[in-house]
């Protein structure tokens, strides 16, 4: 009810016209710029010098605009769903990951090149989404329990998959030397398939769907390895590629926090002992291990990324 009132108040207070929208956007941009500069000054109080000038911030207004549009989209969906629970973090993490791939697509479109983007990463993550959608499109076991589990969660994954397919088609014609994308990803993919089949929860009560969902977690961990390998070998990356990895890290942390709280629900009955039941928590531990691996794969890059933010950078390339 409160969300509906807030939405109605905004629609009543802000007339829908191009002039109003442009004026509102200019005011919001100015506010964001002021907040960034104040944050820089605030960090300087603690001895952390962020070498960003007002001119540099203005040069990245397109990036800021993209983040603003994403925040507005998340807010709009939340107002429409009108429900927020712990399981909503799964949908939020999926949305953040989808936004990360949209930034990659924008980079490829602006530069007319796929340089710095791992084709093996795109293939492996697309494969992970296919396995997850195999479960979430036809079964209910691993969907968020709030209203976002009805269409938003699966729709976000489908849209992300379409973006990945678009990027892979671009990579067929505008891809750099194979030496830059030399990580041998076939072995992690094979290991992910085996682990997903051997140890998995049973929330779907259908073995192939449960195994597919678990396999998608291991494949996500494997997917980031080629991208991190490519960036670490080059010692630098495009600005939006760095944003992609950072957003992926945030997405993995959010969903890992959810399962850290919810993993006991993945227990399966092992056997009957006397008059009681004995449960096996191995599938829950496997899910936690998969997400911990995802976080650890990206953690080294995040350390280099945060360290690099303290140094002046070029507009489109970050030295790590």
C-alpha cells in the first residue's frame, strides 16, 4: 500500500512531459556529480586520496546515466511487485548480473570490437543460464517465494541470455587473437557437469532438473575464470569490462549471503534412525562451496580494481 501511494504521489507531483523529464534528469545528474565530489572530499579526511576531478566525472556521465536507469528500473519493478523478502535478493542479484552484461554489450557497440571480452566466458555463462532456466522455467523448487518468482526472476535470466547470444554473434566477426583468450575452460566445464550430477538438492523433486540447477552454479564459477585470466595477463582492461567484473562480484556476494541463511532448507532425508529422521546437509554445503568459489575467483581482481581507483586512469582503459 505504501509503495502504491508513493508511486501515485510521484506521478501526480511530476507532470509527464519532455521538458520536465529533461529538467529532472539534469537536476539528478547535478546531484549525482555533487555527491561524487563530496564523497571524494569525505574520503580525503581519512587519508584516502581519490584522484578524480569534476571534469573526469562529467566525462563518465554516460556510465552514471546507465546506473541511474538501472536503479530506476529496479525501483519500478519493486513498486510493481510490492513485496520484498529475503528471497528477493536472488532476483536482485540476477538483475545486477544482467545489467553487467548490458554494460559489456554497450562497450562492444561503442568500440566496434570485442577486445577485452572473453568469448569462452560468454559461452560458459550462457551455458550456465541454459541449465538454470531448464529448472526455473518448468519447476518451482528454486524460485524466489515472493512475487518476483512468478516472472521477474526467469525473465531477467532470459534477457541476460539474449544479450550473451548477441555478444557471441558479434564475437564471430570482431574477435581478437585467440592468444588473449587462452584459458582452457573445457576442464572446469566437465568438472561442473560431474559435480552437479553427483551432489545436488532435491527441491524440484526431479533429478535432472535438480542436477541442472546445481550444475549452473559450478558453471558460473568456471565462467569467470577465462575473463579474469585474460585481464590478469594483460594487466589492464576497458573501463566497462572492469565494471562488469565488479558488478558480477556484487551479484555473487548478494546471492551467497542469501544461501548462507537459507542453505538448511536444502537438506534431504538420509535415513530413519529409531523414531527420528536423519537429514543430510551435503547439498546445502555444496551450494555454499559453489558460491564461495565464485566469490574467490573474482576477489583477486576486485583487490586490484580497488587499488587502481586510487591512481589516475585513462578514460577507457584501467591499469590494474
